[in-house]
C-alpha cells in the first residue's frame, strides 16, 4: 500500500482521548489528566485507565515523548530565563497605542513574550505578564534536578570505577599466584 494510503496509527483516538494522553505524557497523573479533559472526578481514574488501555494509546504517547524529547530542559531553561529577564517595553508601547492605529505587521514586530494575557475593552488595555516568581522557582527546580542527575552520575561512575579497580586487583593477584 502506498505511504499516502496508509492509515494514521492514532486515527481511532478521539480528540478527548488525545488530549488526555497529552496531559498524561506531560506528567499528570491518570486522574489529573482525566479531570483536565472534563471527565468527572468520581470516575476520572477508571476512565483514564480505559483510555490508556486503548490499542493505539501507547503509540500516541510514544509519538508525544519523541516530540517532547526535542524540547529538552535546555530549551525550557532558555524560555524561563527569557521570562525572568525579559523586558516589557514593547508591551507598554502596545498598551499606550490605539488598537486601530496598529497594523498586524506592527504587532508582529513587538516582543510580547512575557505577556500572558491581553485585553482591549472600552479604550482600556489590560495586560497580564507571566509570573516571574514562578518562572524562577521552576528554573531552580530544573537546575536542581540537573545537579542531582550529575551527582547521581558521579556516584555511579565512582562505583563503576571501583568495580573496575577491584577486578584489576583480583586479576593482578591471580597472576602473581
């Protein structure tokens, strides 16, 4: 069968099931992911497990994991650093401007990375920025995790080195006998 005729491996999953699997792959518990998809709390866990048992669920989660792997901790650190240290000048320019005077091209030129919400209503511009405190906390979590990973790796390397040295000593002792 030609490639363009093959069936999508996740075609039989509903949008809600895919939404659940995305949330689950992102680290939510079964119940949390199900509740986030609108499943009642009383049956969230059971319904989530049913979705996980779907024949195409594993393939879908695997595809998500591969995609998420591309956006590793380094890029997350860069994003958080940009939120923490980013300037808000362009948001102020936007707030002081009349919405009717701005073209789409003008808006695209503005750096609004730190803006989490923007509302224009009755001549008033309301801007909410990303929470820099939470960004700092999350960045510290990531860096602490990396430090713990490095410490664990150093420990494993030390154990491995000790095993190799012990094996060499045993071999040397056996040759001397």
